[in-house]
C-alpha cells in the first residue's frame, strides 16, 4: 500500500532530523567518497551504522535481518533525495550491491555471518568484477577459480576499478570455474576476504585526485566451498541481478541534477563575462534553460520508472535509459559549468559562488567516471538496441 502524502512528508522530516543530528559535519564531495584519514573512516563507519539503525538504510531487508515491516520503496527515494540535498555521505553502492546479493543468493550461514556486520558498519564491501580486458563486458573475464580435490578453489587473475577496495574488508569476486563454449557460462561468484593471503590492492588515482579506485591482484588465493555465492556456474545470473540494482540506483540520483543546476545558477548570478553578469546574457540563460529541460526529462523518466517498478510493470531497457539520461545530463551540466566559469571572472567576495564553483569542478571531473561505472553509455545503448529494439548484435 502506497503511503499517503502526509505519511511521506512525516518520513521526510524524520530523515532530515536524523541527517541533522547524526551525519558527519564535512560535506560529501562528488568523486571523493573514500576516507583519507583514520578519523574520517571512523566517522563514516559510525554514520553507516546510524543509517541502518535509524531506517535510512536496509529498511527494505527482511525483518529477520533488521528490515522494517512498514518499509515502502518511496522511502528509499526520499532518503536518497535528502542525503543529496544535505550533501551528506550516501551509503556505498558496493555495500548495497553486496547486501542485495547476500539476501537473494546467500546461504543462511552466509547471511548470518555477513549481514549483521554490514549493518553495524564493521564491514565495507567492494566489487571484484571488472578486469583490464573486461570492463562493461563482464562475460570476457579471465580470472580463474580452479576447483581442488578438497573442495576449495584457487583464484588467479587481475581485477580493476575496484571501488573502495583499499579500505574494504570483504569483496564479491567473479571468476571462471570451468571452460564453456558460451561466454556467459562457467562463471561463479565468490565471497572474498580482502586480507586473505594472495590479495594485493594497488591504488588508481582519479583525475580529480581522489583514491577511490584500485586494481586488485589475486595470486593463488584459496577459498572454501562456503565462499561460493549463488552456486557454482551460476555467476552470470548473480552478477546481472546485482548490476540491474546498481544501474537503477545510479539512475535514481536525479536529485543531483537539481543540485548541480542550483550551483550553476549561483555561479552565473555573480560571474562576470565581458563586463556583464552572466545571467544577463541571453545565450547563457538559454543554455541553462536547455540543461534544466534535460534534467527535468531525466527526472520525469526516472519517476515513471520507479512507479512502473513498484507496480511490477517495468519495461526491459528502462534501467539503461534511466542511467543514460542521468549520467549524460550530469556530464552536460558540469561540463557547461566548467566552460562558463573558465570564460569569466568570479569576484573574490562571492564566497558562496566560489564554493559552488568548486563543487561543479568536482562534478565535472567525476562525470567522466559516472558515464562508465555500472555499464558505459555505449554498453547501455547496445542493451537498448538488442533488448528494446530487437536489433542484431554487432559482428
């Protein structure tokens, strides 16, 4: 049953109160999600635990694992909007993905062991899917997990773009357990301790100077049969279930577009271009209006996607469309802002606008990764071509 407007408003006010009283004081920066000091890490882990305890995260889990009987998907939309509005740290995408996979595919023993540690903030999870030769095309992974006579597996290979791998305790790893003619067959997902012997994590710095990504080397890493998630040989189904959730979660952050536009307007209100205020120039106002229209289109489609999903009427390919609309509009707004700011002059006294310009710069640098992570725009368009339009695969 869908909550009433009054109930949703009351929930939104409670979310704001939790954020105000429990969120870290430092504002979240786009593309700078991982902590850089022990103090930041302790603060983030405490905040993650508070999000679960207060129902801002994990409320959709089964009640036996801490979920709320009164949970509704719209609550998740509100939480995300309010976290973005407050510039508060959002729950890590990789932790959401891992929790979803454990709830859907995990054994009772796996759920008992790992889910409480996620809710308490003790364990951060990372995703060991992509490889140097298999990014968005995960069917091309070459990391192998060789079955042994004693029932264990030995993992050998390299993973890349491992978000949060340098401070994560656990990971979900995709590897080949058998040679099959079909590329999607013979794959298995494993639960992996990031401090296991043979796991080596090396940093990959982003263009924005952040250390969020890593490359991970698996050198004869031994795991037991209890580490298999979803069954041997069923890795493709497990991965696809996780990525569909991730892609929708990424696309659902349309409130970020509104925040970018607010920052752009604050900058344009005081930016001087050839002796004129930027907002007094017709071409600038037209450009910003066009960007606002793109953002509104992304919001409208995503709202419709949420409604359809809740009603069980989701059309195949909608998640791909939502991701393209969100990430490419995000990139368009931040790229325009960077060009505009670079063409004009921001007065020193305009401290608010200068802070907004800094946020827009972070967003512009991060936008390059955003259109790739969770499936690049090119891969999303391939999905649409095949699943929505019925077009043949490229040779």
